[in-house]
C-alpha cells in the first residue's frame, strides 16, 4: 500500500496498461501454440495431399511433389480410406516400413521418382487383397534384387512396374505367387541375361512385357503363350529370328537396338516399330509375311530405296494404315518412273504416310493414284523437292493434313495444292514463299490451320468469308500491317501469330488492336511479342498511339474523315448526328492532323452549380463542320482517370453531375486526342474561370498529388482494416479451439462409455506372455461411471498385489498370496480386459459387499471418491 501511495496516477495507469499488454501477449501466444500442437497431433492425410474424382468415377489421392521423406500416416480413420489410386511420385521417400499402409485400401500405388533403398518384408501386407497395380522406382546403387515384399505380398497384383533395379541376371522364383499378373515392366534394370525359366509361372497369364533400357543381347520368349505386347527398346539386340518371339504377338517394339538382321514371320502382328536401327532394303523381306500389319515404322534406318515388290504380295499389307520412312535418305527410283509410281499401288487402306527427312527431289507422277484413302502426308525437310501441277492427283477428296516444311519451296509451287478441296491443315513454314496466290486459300474453304512461319511474305494472304480458319501462323515474315478486311473475313479466327514482323503501328492497325482486346483478356495481351517497326512492343500501346499522318496537298474527303473518326471507339454516343457523305473536299495545307485541328476550341469554362454538379461551356471555331468532329470529355478525380464520354460538339455546354463534394477534379476536352484543353475544379467552393490562354495540356500519364485529407482517410482506413482482420482472426481461433475441445470431449466420452458397457471386452487369448497386461495402479475413473464404489478394508503402500481371477464380469477376486502377477491359470475363453473398472481392491484382503444401510460404510463409500482406485 505504501508503494501504491508513492506512485503517481500516470505511473499507476502505465503499470495497468503494461499488465494488460502482457496478458494479451501471453493469451495469443498460448492460442498459437495450442493450435500448432493440435494440428501436429491430428494431421490428416488430406491436409497434405489433394483428392478428387475423375471423369470415369475413380477416386484418387495425389501426394506427388510434396517433398515427403516418408509415407504419410494413413491410420486416421475419420474419413474413407478406400481409394482407387494413391500417387506418391517425385518425393524423397527411400524406405517403406511395415506399417506404412495400415488402414488403407487402394487399387493402384504410384511411387515413381523416389529412389527407394529398402522395403520391409511385410510392407504391403495391408494391401494384399486390394492392390492391382504398383509402380516403384529404386536406387540402382543400393538395390540389386527384387525385394521380398514384392515376391510375397502381391498375390492379387495385375500390373507390376519396377524401375531402376540393378538386377543384371533375372532368375527363376521372382513371380511364383503372382497368379494374376498380366502386365510386367522391368525398365532401367541393367538386365543382361534372362534365365530360360524366369517367366515360367507367368506363361499362361502374362499379356504385356516391357524390358526397355536394359543391356540385353539376345532374348528367348517363345514360351509366353498369351503374350500380345512386347517392348524391348534401348537394348543391344543385333539379330532376332522367328524362334525367339511368341507367335501370337500383336504389338512389337524393337527400336533403338542396332538391329542389322531381322527374320520374323508373325501373322498376328498389327504394330511393328523398328526405328533407329541398321536395316537396309535387303532386310525388309519379313514385311511380306505381315499379313495383318496396320502400322509399320521404319524411321532412321538405311533404307535408301524400296524394292518394287516389297508391298506387292497378295497377302501382305492389305490392312496397312500407317507407313513411316522418315530419316532414311530415301529417294524414289528416278531411272524407272513407272516402277516408282506403282510403289504404293497395293496399299489400298493407307491413311498416313511419312516421307520426311529424306532426299526426295521429285514425286513420281500418279504416285498417289492408288492411295485414294490417304488423309495425312508429311514431306518435311526434303530440301531439293519440287512440286508439279499433277503431284497430288488422286488425293483431291481424301487428303486432310499436309506438311511441306523446310523444303525450299517457292510461291510458284503452291498452285499444285488448289485441287485438295478437303484440306483442313496445311503447314508451309521455313520455305522461300514471298506471296500466296490469291485464289489458293479462297478455294480451300475447309481450312482450320495455316502455318506460313519463317517465309518472305510482305502481304497477308487473301481469304474468303467461307473459310473456317481458326489458327493463322505468320511469324517471321516481312509483314507491315494486317488489314481490317481480312479480320472481317476470318470470323472464326482464334489464334493469330504476327511475332517477328516489322509492323507499322499506325491507324491501320487499330482494327487489329480492337480485335485483340475483344478476343483476349488484358492480362494475356501483355505477353504478346509483336514488335513495331519503331522497336516498341504493340502490347504496351493503347488505342491513342495508333495515329496516321496526312501528306501535304493530299485531298481529305468527308468519307476519309469518316473512316478516320470511326477508328476512335466511343464509350457513349448520345445526341450525335449521323455522319453523311459530302461531295465537297477540303484542301489541307499542313502535314499532320494536329495542325489541321488547331484552335477548334476557342474558349472553355467550368462553372460550379452546386456541391455535386458543374456546367462545362465551350466555343469552337474550325473549317471542318461540327458534325464531322467527335468531342471527348475526360474527367480525372483525385488523380484517377474516370471513363471518358463523347459529347456533341455543337451543343456548346454539358451538365456534369454526381460529383463528390470537397474533391479535386481535372476536366479536359479533346478532339481526336491531338490537343487537350483542361480546367481544375474543387467541388464545394467557388472558382473563377481561367482564360483559355492559361489552359494546361495534360498527358495521358498525368497524376495528382494526394491532399492531407486523403492521407488521413488512407491512414484511418488502414487502421480500421487491420482491426477488422485482427477481430476476425480472434473469432476464427476461438471457434477452432472450441471445435477441438468438443472433439476431444466427445472422443473421451465415447471411449468411457464403451469401456463401461462393453461386456464382450477384448480377447487376449492370442497374446504372448510379453504382450499380456500387467496390473498396476492407474488414475481414478471419470465420474460418469454408473457402478457403485466399494471401500477397501485396508490399503498397503505397495498398492497392488497379485490377484487371481475367476470368471468375467461379476466374478470373485481372491488373494493369491504372491508378489507377482500370475496369469498362467486363467481360462483364456472367459478372461477379458476392461479398460476401466469402477470398483477395485487396493488392499490385500478379499472384497466383501457391505451393508449399504450401514452409515459407516456410506461414509467410507464417500471417502473412496478421493482415493486412487485400481484400473485393471
């Protein structure tokens, strides 16, 4: 009290404020700590990963690229733990433990990009009955065998993909228990040798085998009776014959092997890929045995010519739809043009033909006369090729896609494309085309894509309004403009590329600029790489920057004026007279429109009517009639530009309403954005009109300094916003705390009730001696128990002595007379564990039921509530 009397009132208030601040800080620190601990203890797998449902109604959990170092905890059963697919790819998981998938049911497990180093033998025990597909990637410097967990816990697996094992030798005994395996992939496993019986358990069931990126020199897989798809790319197989492959194969990929000899006869084969090998035209005899082949890929070999009878067999290639001979230095037989023209005559079902990256100079006449089903043709990178008027005869109605890129084509070769009336996509990039015939694209009305990049075009090709063009690629040419007429013709245009062109960004490009703003969002336009001839990026300009100049002594008619004024897109057009054609012409003595429009506005005054409105008054004087001019009103409020408004110049005045009181305005009038006449105005006070000679010309980037009132409002708004956010945060934290407490309360209540009323208990008959429970003193049960408490006769310090139990609930408890718990004589079928027992004996004497009408026992019963009972 003396200390308080010695302090002043200011000191006292300071101490109180300090204490409140400390209490407030401690309170929020406690809330933050509590929330952090609760989130850490109750972390949900769905808080880490994303889940969803695909269009085929399969659900998934995606945990890829989450920087995980271990498999997340799936033991939380507060939600459905059955998923079709679990994705854990591209993390840092190196070990899979035995209990990592407890409580989970999943059909497909994807773990690529994790470099696994070890897998516990019982890792997939929980998934045995559910897992159908698994994809695992290993660290090849650590793992050199297939883990035991894969051999023993995947009895129901249908698809097994293992990546990065350093196996070297694939032996027998790895797939004995996989009775349903249909798809097996062992890629990047450094396999050099495969034992003859390695796949013996899979012979009647395996359908798809993938052995890519290994070190195989030879193979013998003829015993796989059901195998339909075999992929052995990126190995070192130099020779392959008919005895090493299953007869029923439908798809075979032997690319990137260095094959120099191939002798196979597979009548069921539908797809064959032997690209990037060393095959020549002498090694293609096997083609005549492929009676059911549909896709044949012979890219990047050494096939320089084709024998005349390679496709002429009566049984061969009747169903062939795709033929690719890319990158072979291939050329047609120029010595015998008749033989060359009949080369594809037996390919009646051919739809796609790829002859790119060869040395084709001329295409034989009538080559396509017998391939009238051809839809796609690729002739790219044949640098010396020329096209004749009859080159594409036979493809008039069938061809849909054609690509002739980097072939040094000239404009006079394009006329051969006119007959392809059903063409939808045409690619002619990287050629020497300087113009496109006017009638080429006009006649091809089904075109949806035209690619003319990297040519010498100076004029945009002509199109018709019947064209369905959606994509037009014109980058890397010499175009200076893009006329409005072409835009009107291409009503369905979606993609336009004009990058790397010296565009003249004048008024002629205004229609293109408006088209961009209509088709695309402003956020996307800024990424356009369209460069003007002056070096500026078109995306950085606005519509006022696209101006044209009028040469000296040029005649400017009213029609030209109409076109010039129509380029300015008005936001509001009220009370404007229509522009009519006038036969008279106006002689311009100046070189720019700026001089032409000098002194149109001779007087400008702004009068305040009241706090919320003002009157704008102006006078004009010009040789150009008023109805041909567009007057624009620009209003700047406290430095912010408001939407502009078009006015009737002959009206001479305008009432500006809905102004804010005590606000600074700048009011400007402009004609064609050449000159601005402005007045400053502050509402709520009288102003004197400023003479026209003192008018201030304001640029489009002008700004206004904030007043002290604006700064006060800004500070006040910031403080109020911060307080609002803080209050919302406090309410949110309180709700979370209450919700967490409610969950814990309900959980403890449920556990207590189940413990008291669960008469069945938990059977421990199967537990080992180390796992059996030990009697010990535990805290008292909650006050929710419905049972009576019975007092002990005495309570020794050692708390609990050994008890022998007979029966379940309601059984007698007798003293055993030993100092250790002996459960050897307990009947396993009748003994149960109870989580909480409301009556217990902490003494060495036997229990006895007291007389409940005895007052002494009633007192002892009340005292028992303050003692520590035994929980068994």
